[in-house]
C-alpha cells in the first residue's frame, strides 16, 4: 500500500510528560504507516523551551501563521515546583497563552460523542461546541476594597485630555469596587472567529450576554456581533442554511439544557469559563474533548483540552503500566490533517482523518477502552487496555476497515 502524500507541512508542536509519550505512540502506530507525514517540528517540551529562552514557542506560532495549520501536544505551564524539577532559568509563560496572543484566536471546544459514554443531560444528542472569548472583563480587572464612606466614580481621560465621569456609588460604609474593560478590536476578532467557525462546521451560532442590564458594556458585544453578521456573514449563513441566534445569557442557559445540541455557543470570557466546565463534564471527560484555536485570519491550531497527565507520567517513569486516554490527542492530529487536506484539496488526507476518527470511536464502542472511560461507560463487556494497547487496538480496527 502506498502512503498518502502531503503537499504542505503541518506545524508540529511536541509537548511534555505523558502526552509526549502518547504523541510518539500515535505517530508510530497510527500516522507514519499510512501517511508520508510532512511536518515542521517544534519541540515545546519544557526542557527545550528553557534552553531556547522560550524562543521555540514564538517560532512555532510564527510557523503557524505561515503555514496555517498546527497540531499541539499538551505542555507544562511552569509553577514553583517545576522551577526546581526542570531547573528553569525563568518561570516561562504558558505556551498556550503565548500562542493565543500571537494568533489572536478564539478557542472552540467540542465533546467527542461516542456510544457507551452518554451525556448526563439525556436530551443532548449532538455535541455542543463552546467558543470562549479569551480577553478582558473580570480576567483583566482592577479592584479596590473600600474601607468607609466616600464617592466612587468611573473616570475616562481621552488622549486629548477630555474627562468623562460617571458616578458609581456614594458609599455610606465599607464595600468593594471593580473596574473592567474590553476593546472593540478584540470583540470583533472574537465575532469573526465565531461566524467563520460556524460556516466552516455548518452549525448554528448562539451568542448571549446580559445586555438588558448592562446597557453599554454587554450591549456593545451584542451590537458588534450583529453589525459584523449583517455586513459580512448573513448572505453566507443563508446560503449554508445555518442561523445566528442572539438571546440573553439566562435564556441561553435554559435553552441549552433543553436543546439537542449540534450548535456553537459563543460566550463572553466569564460565561465561557464557567459553562465550558459544565458542558465538558456533562458530556463525559476532558479526554473526550477536541480543542481548536481559530484566528480571525483563518489560522488553526489543534490540541487536546486536557493537560500533560503528570500523575500517569510518573507511573510510566517507574516502569508501571498506564492506561491514559489518547482520544483527544488523536483527534488533534486528525483535525489538523483534515484541515490541511481541505486547504490543499487533498481528498485522500481528509478521508484518512475521517477514517481514523471512526476507527477510534468504533474501538471504544466495541468495548475496548482506557480506564477513565471504563469507569463511566454504560457498555457491559469492557476490556481495559493500557495506553499503548488502546492505540494498537485502534490500529487493528483501522486496518480492518
Ligand atoms: P491534567 O493533565 O489534565 O490531568 C488531571 C487528571 O485528569 C489526571 O491526573 C487524570 O486523572 C485525568 N486525566 C486528564 N487527562 C487524561 C487522559 N488523557 N486520560 C486519562 N486521564 C486523564 O491536569 P494536571 O495534572 O492538573 O496538569 C498537568 C500539567 O498539564 C500541568 O503542568 C499543567 O500546566 C499542564 N496543562 C497543560 C494544558 C495544555 O497544554 N493545554 C492544559 C491544562 C494543564 P487520574 O490521575 O485520576 O487518572
Ligand atoms: Mg475554568
């Protein structure tokens, strides 16, 4: 059998710990035997990030801007414990944060739905994709603890020195204050990423804020989305048969619980933080979740939603058998390969990606899975496999297809 050829390389961002081990196994068992894999390789493992003063992360993001599609392994975000463990020169920033800032992207997370792992919400038949705005609001706030009586005002001084003031509150006693902001530029990027992703995946887009209460702040989000939709996307949405739906956040939450799924839910930063954990845990597990960073200029970075699974890695280092779920990492690869195939009009590559995903899901549906899924599945005859055993079982299913 001749291997599938690629025309443009994928940007490959290797990572840390257990996911780095899975990365290698996935390539060896599921990709290299079938695809003449072309990648531009960047080692984002912490050791090499430290050696290069984190330049490798910046280089990998630049390569992503150049080629358009990247696949990323989970990476360690250093904390105090990692400083000693890896003998770091500095507490390097989160690679995801660096890459997100350079690509100006929005992260879309979608549960991977498989028979035997049922969502807790019984009417959810199709996945719900959550799109979280990742800039501003309470995550970039300024706060004051008010000790006693006084007047609090919101003051804006324009570049030419003109002041605008709004009374916040006349305090008669102790209290608290918080200032938050966002920028039109960031909201516009978020909106375009959401509309573009909805077209790309042919799903309806929902967006919600609290604009009835927040008549300027949240209303601005609503207006920007509506304006961009009308001017740039409405015709394409009509043509694709998908809709853009705006409602209040409390109404959206109520409707999501009653819905079937199969749409994208765009959320402001805080709503997205809270609701993505609700949606992902109700669907099963972080290891059964895809995650893609989409920039408004149409650049894609695929990754797993979970971390480096440190606890399993230490077991692995001691020579003990692990049963780590590789589904999200496999889907990061298939997502990137499919997108590369679409952009290069390489049908063989998109078909390969689809097939490998099917083989992964059929393997689970046939009762072969890792321990985390065995604990939550409704299937009866289950075989718990090791990390490597599971990947090999997927290969068998794939080859039989
Ligand atoms: P984690 O790697 O997501 O793992 C937390 C726990 O969740 C694991 O101990 C395991 O539970 C379970 N789990 C997660 N993924 C699994 C999988 N694929 N298969 C089976 N079980 C899985 O989070 P963490 O331990 O808090 O973080 C470890 C490192 O990852 C940190 O250094 C953090 O900075 C980094 N991180 C990276 C990213 C990223 O690159 N996108 C995201 C988050 C965290 P049991 O131990 O109970 O089996
Ligand atoms: Mg959170």
